[in-house]
C-alpha cells in the first residue's frame, strides 16, 4: 500500500480514483474502525516523508493531502457499503429464522388442532354412546315398570287368594281376594311382623302354617 501511495505522490498527474480505490480496499480486509484509518494515514505519512527534507515534504504536502483525503473517502464509502451489506445479511438471517419459527409454530398449532379435533370427536362419540345407553336403559326400565304394573294388576284382580312372603316371614303380597275373604286390608297385613297373629290367632295352627310356608310347594300360598 505504501508503494502505491508513493507512486501517486510522484506521478506527473494525480488520479483521485486510484487513491479512493486504495482507501476502499481497507474495509475489504475487515478494517472498518475509523481509528484504523487514522493509524493508516499516520503510518503512510511517516513512510512517504521518511528521509525527505522539510522543503521536499512541503512540496509533497498538497498532493499528500489530496491522496489522504481521497483515501479517506474511499474507505468511508466502502465501509458504509460493507456495514449495510452485513446488516442486510443479518436482517435476512433473522427473517429466515423468524419464518422458520413461524412454520414450526404453524405445524404445532395444526397438530394441536388435529389432536383437539380427535379428542373432541372421541368425546362426542362417547357422549352419544352414553346417551344411547341411557335411552335404552330408560326404555328397559319403563318396560319393566309396565310389566310389573301389569303383573300387579293381574295378581290383585285374580279371583283367588294370592299372597307371598319374604325371607323374614313377612307378607309382601296380599291381593284383593285376600282382603275380601279375611277382612284385613293390604295396609294391615303387608310388611306387618304380626300379620300372622291377626290371621291365625291359634298358636298351634299358626305354627303349622309357618312350617308349610317354608315348603317349596306351599311357599307363597296362604292355606
């Protein structure tokens, strides 16, 4: 670089573009700090004036000032371009990274929506299945109640005495014919632990009734 500056100083005609090109080459070497330009100018000044007399230095002074000025202009111009280029590269890298993050977020969001949709569909299906089971159970319970009511009406209206006992010896069924023949209503007899004493005051007869009650063939019929 020093040799190039000396050639510019000693040339018959001064070409500013050459001095500007020298300055522009400095940022290409990654020397972008302004203080580096100052040190370069000082080093060039010392190198080109070394061994010259004061008169010779004074003779070179205008050309030297012009060279250093163009060198500074070239340096600043290229340094600005380099910084702007680096900033653009940084912005592009940041933009690429942002787009990548957005794509990943979109993928995660779509996957989450799919999972939520699948879970929602499963939940809806489970609810529908449960509603169907509830509907079937209600239908069965309704049919059972209807069947029990029909059986109760049949038992109540049979023209014969029908009764039944639970495992504790309590009467749990007492139809209208039983009420008519005995004179005791269902309210007086059903689930009444003393109902047999009302129906069979004689202890011996009552005990025989109790014995016959536990026999399978006579379990539910009052004799």
